[in-house]
């Protein structure tokens, strides 16, 4: 199952258009899209759902823009328990130990997070931490999202824009 991972789109508060991003995402024909927060506008979710079923959690900027989304979401893909959490409240920002602890507390094998705008794919003990970066306003990295496959082995490919 191909899953597209995205976070921190910040549309339209920090960028004016996402049509090129959406076209690029469609190329990968995902079966599911996971957005780790900071959509900042309901239109982003509507556009993602035109590509594939989408799940999103609330980022710090979503709350400020009135989007009501769950703070975290736990579900299963091919026997893997996946936790999506934006990462707000994690100090220092993006701290792997805190993210791993959150995943362990939830009984997850994988945590998909955002907030740092910097891509990460790292196995820490039994937990895989994934941050797809930001396709619109990255920090210290290229604009990006990820395409992942969950199974016995978890694989993810960073897509640079």
C-alpha cells in the first residue's frame, strides 16, 4: 500500500498556490494520504481527498485558523500501528526521544510527525520516526513530502520538489 506522507503545507497563510504540489502528488497514485498537521485551511484537506482518502491531525497553526482536527490519530496499516501527531508540545522541537516515548505510550510501531519542517526517517529502537518535511516552507532542507510503504519492512522515499 502506497501512502503519501505530508506535513506543514501552510496554505494559504504562507504560500499562494498548491496546484503544482497536488499534480506532483497525484503522480505517485497513493492509496492513502497522511497529513501531520498545519494544513491551515480546510481547502487543503478537500484537495488531498480528490487524490486519495486522507487523514489529518491538528497542527499548532490549524488551531489558530479554526480547523477542528484530532490532535493525534492511531490506526493500523498492514499490521503496523501508526500514530500521527503534529509534534507541537515536543520540546526541544522534533526531539526523537519524546516522539519515541509518545509512540510507545500509544502502542505504535511508527510515528508520523511534522512541526519541524525538516525531513526525518529514523529507526529508534523498535519505533520508526517519520517526518516528511514541508512541501512549501522547509527549514534547512529542500521542499519535500514522502511516499511510504508499510509492511514487514517500512520503506519511505523522500520526494524533493
